[in-house]
C-alpha cells in the first residue's frame, strides 16, 4: 500500500542481465533458503524488507500501558530473526509459512510481554481477561467485539490465507511486494489472491455470527 | 463467485472503500451477510493503515495522480515491470476498464523509441482474436508513452502450475491448441510475440486462454529487433546465440511452455544467462520423455519437434502445430482436469475419448466465431455418442444449436427445438448446470415467444452461474427486446467486463442501438471494426443502427460493406439492402437482389424474414405478409425485436403486417 515502496523491480523478473545473485532481486523464499545456509547478506535483505513495517504493526498491537516497559523494537527484531532462521529449515515449506508463523510468534511474544508488564508493581491492572489486559491502539480503534471476531475468524484460515491477509491488511504491503513475498507471478495475481482470502475471512466471520 | 462480493472485496483490498456507494445495489440476499462482514474488515484495514501511517490502496503513482492520462482515467497501479508500470484504468467514453502499460522514460532510447511503441500499438490493435489480448490504443501523453488493452481477470498458467502442480497432457494440449491459434493470428498480422511464457498466458474462469503482454513483440520485417529476446529460459537457441527472431522462435517458446506445463521444468535451465547460452551451445537439455516418461508419445513428439535445435526442423507454422495437436488429442487417452474444474460432479464422463471430443469442442466453441460452431457441435455430438450420459456435452450441443439457429444456419424452429431437447437432457443429468437454463431461456425467448418463462430461466442460470457470458448475453437480448433498455445495458456491460473479447459480439452496442443511443453504439462498433475491418456482423449491426436512427444513406453504405465482405452470402444483408434500395426508388436493383436470394435459397437455408423485407420495400404487402406468416411459422428470431424496434423499421408496421404479428402474439396481444 506504500507507493514509495514500489520499485521498478518486478517480482522474480528474469530479464536478461539480472544476476540471480543480486539479493534485491531474489524472492523471499529464495532469501529464506539462503538464510538457512548461513548467508548473512540474505538475512539483511529480508530484515530490510519486513522489519520496519513489522515494528509498526507490533506497536499497534501492544497495550499502551505496556509500551513504556517493553522494548518493542528489540522484541520484534529478536523474534523476526529467530523465525527467519528456523523457517528456512522447514521441509516442504510453502510461501505462506513464513509470514503466518512470523505473525503468530510475534503476537505470542507481545502477549507474554504485556502480561509480564501488567504484573509489575505500578502497572495497569488487569481487567480479568487474558487477551485484553488493556486495549491496544488497534482495539481502541476498532473495538473489542470486532477485534475478537476478526482474530478468531483469521485464525481459522489456512496458512496461505493468513499470510496474504497479514501482509496486505496488517502490514500494508503493496500487491507487488506481496507477489514477491509469496511467490505470486504478478501484482494482479496477488490482488486476486488477497480478494479470495478476504472473502473467505468474511465468510468465516459471517458463519461465526450465525453459530 | 458472486460478482457483488468480489467487487466489494476488490474495493476494500485495493483501498477504494470510499467508492462504496458505486457498488451495485442488487446484491442477492444470501450474499449480504458476507458483504456486511467485508465492510467490518474494511474498518480493520483502515485501522492498520493508520497504524502503518500509509495511505490506503496501491493507488496511482504520484506522477499520474489526478487520475487522467490521455483518454483514460487512472484507477490504480496493478503492477510494475522492467519496462514500465501497469495501471487499471477506465476508458471514459466507453465506460470500460482497461489495463494501461506506461513505459518508464529511462527504458526509451535509441533501441526503443516512443514512435516504436506507438507503431507497435497501432499494429497490435489490428489483431482481434479470442486468444490474444485485445490492444485498444497507444499514445504519447504528458511525456510518457503508453499502450492500453483489455483488463483480463483470471490466473496465469504459471500461477496455476505453482498452486496445483503440472497439468496433464490433455489439458496442456488444449491450451496448446488455443495458443497455436493465437500465434497464427499474430503471425498472419505480421507480428512476432517473442515473449511467450507461462506468466504471459492467462486462463479465465470459463477456460478461455489468452496470450498476454505483447509489449516486446515486433514486426517481422523490422530490420533491427526492438529488443533481443524475452525470457531466456523460453528463448530459442538462435535467438539467444545470434539474436535471430522468427516465427519458429515463437514456436520454440510455445514448445518450452508446453514442456513446463506438464513437468514444471524447462528443457534448458541455468542460473544465469551465460549458463543458459552455454547449455544451448553444448545442447545440454533434458528430453521431455526422460523427465516425464508416462506422457503420450504423440504429445512428446509434438513438443520435441517444436523444441528442435534447428529452427528448420520445427513446425513451419503455428497452424501446422495446431493440426498435429488436434490429431493427437483425438487419439490420446487421459483425464482432463478442466472437465472437473468446469463442473465438478455428475456432469463428467469416465470415457476418455468422449472427454477428448468434449475438450476439442470447447476449444472450437471458445473461438466464438461462426465457422467454429459446426465443428464444435460435431465434437459434442461425438462425445455423447461415446457417452450418452455426458451432461456437459449435451450442454455444448444445446449452446451451439441456439447460436446456429439464431444466426440462421438452419431453420430456427428445428434448431431451437433440438437445443431444448439437449438442454433438458443436460439438466436431467445435472440440474445444477446453469448455462443449460440459459439455453432454455433462449429457447423460450425465440421459439416459444414466452418472455416470462425465458426470464425465469435466465434468472436461474445467473443464480447458478453468475459469471456466465452465454446466459448473460441472451438475457441482455431478452431485456432489450422487451424495451427494458437500462437493465439490458447493465447486463450487457457486466458481460463485457467479464469477457472483453465479446467485442466480437458487441452485445452492448446492439442494446444501445436498439435503445436509440446511436452515437455510443457506433463508437463500440467502430472499435470492433478497428480490429476486424471486414467484420460482416459489425457492418450489419451498424447498418441496422443507422436504419433505426432514420439515416437510410449510411445504413445502405454499411449494408453494402457487409454484402461485399460476405461475398453476398449473408441472406439477412441481401434482404435488408434490397429493402432499402426498393424504398429509395431503385426497384430494379432490389429485384436483382431478390433473384440473388432465390438463388442462394437453392443451396442453403434462407429465412423467410430475409425474403420478406424486400417486398415491404417494394410495397407488395401481399407477398410480404405471406412471407411474414412463413417467418412466424419458422420462428424467425428477428421477429422478437418487432415489439421494441418495429415502429422504427420503415414499412413493417403497415396494417397487414401488424395484424399478422398481433395474432401470433409477437406484439403482445395474442
């Protein structure tokens, strides 16, 4: 969604003269493979692609009261690198595995930290629910009810659907970036996949409401 | 997928939720909860976007912000490539979505001039073929050069292979058939594609395969190639090693594509361009039979001939390769996934030969040309002869017969009756076949003259298969014939959006001309004529449009063109032209055409309607009314229009004709 992030580079464009060992031209999947084989330059490239937005995303998920006591940047960076190193080694990994696993891992770490922060002296009191020690900026904006319905429908989706919606809705990636991240052949193919996944999410939410 | 749901999702995920009010209002009840939840998701999207501090939507690039480039309104950026950016845009005058490719200024220079791109666009705009993306124009505006074409919705073959693995040989062969036809159309227009690859071929939901990205094609006679090659893995050895482009270079790339479709691999691979070049030089390739030993020998032979190292050993033309694929498809066994994808469930067949005939029939059907229909019909008939319980093949028969009857290749009463029997058989085997209801709707409309029953069938058809161009097109005709022009136009335009290639039929222009919106109709017809200046159908429709608008002189000119390009073989054209001549006191010429019609009738079916109209022009109501009675008995499909346009056709609403039509129920009073 960020216009300035659009470059002249097309995902997996294999025009003549492009060296496949130009890191900026490799897809996320290829970079993860290289990370697994110990290529630090590939890790740097993948960090550059994801981390700034992941940090902003994480800051929106952390309750305001916990922000002062949790170093979000360190937490996110630490989780990110662990996931990048471990996902590369998964056999038969699909393109969606990395983003889906990344979201889950960082969210769990954030919740742990928020709980920990709430137990510290002088911290804000818990309101009785584990999930909502106090609202995050995101929950403040959209409300608990919608936040819960969205999250629970989101978790019922496949890895691939979660991955693509995470990248588009939550990380704000452009379709070109998503095509690159998820090995889709074009931005338009990514757009269609986002639409399909979004409709499945809406159906889940609708079904849950009727149950 | 329900179009309203898809449209809502597209608005939200492309960051255009503000345009919500432009959503169609007619959302089916069962889809409303899903759309409501999509709106909830839009709230989540907006909250995250705010958190990320970014604007919603991929949006137009800053330099195109403001939304207008030449004749186009920019909607959004949908992709970037090495040569430029691709935008979704709208041709404002025609209210039609297109894909606009704007070249990066730094990509233009001595080897690729602005004039080259414009020239290329001009050339490509001449090619109109169902399997080639239609290019509509090229311009140089605001310092940027761009080319715009149909916006195709579907998946690329690369997508398909990535998501579902390689195709089986049968499916690859049917794709190969369509691509051979696409290549033949390009080559006959003097154009080489030069970048055939799985990512440049789209497959629509109805199975139509479209060759895309003509951006690096070039004229065959051009001395210096604009660019040397497309994607190295698909490039023929002589292209990579010596920069020699030719038809055989395209045929080689098609061979690579077929190889990739069935194996997920390439015959020559390498990590760098140098690797690929040296592999070619040393002929270090993997034969298809060694990579996929279980493929039919015929198919392997075709792919390997296309991939011959020497271009002189490949197929001479794409048409020759197509003929080989047809022969192979008829002989080979194997199961197609397409049959399953089209209609899972009881519609399928276990008989492999029946399935092959069906696939071949669909391939002819997708040509959407009159010449393809009898061949398609024959294939579907062979399919049911092999498997009398093959629902999809009955559907194919019924669809072919509706068009054959409407276009009067046979007596409509017989054709529509046979179409009904085939549709009913298809529905007995599989009640969920939406297009069979569409076919029945057409029969109710044209044979039974029962618009209420027809509309019921069309509604059912659209309910079961909302994306059907077939059902929607007939439905638009029904609405138009009933004078419901607004509804007809909405339906026609929605089908055009689903299938831009339906310019071949130009249903929206027909609806517009019946609604009296001549200028808009003419603009669409003219566009179709750009692609095929000798289209008899377009000249005929334009002739009728002028006639309805009271401009007999221009109507005559169009009909004369239609006469010329059909070689005088279209009875409707001959009849209408004779009528016009007779009405302008050129009775002798009119009588010559009547004699021509009589002669035509000794060789093939000539409708009573076509024979009737000259006598209207000559004021011979005795003969005219007798032929009208015959036309009514034949169930001539043109009669369904009399209620809505009869009063604008000079002479046909004279008392004798009106009484006759009224007693038959055509004008609404039986």
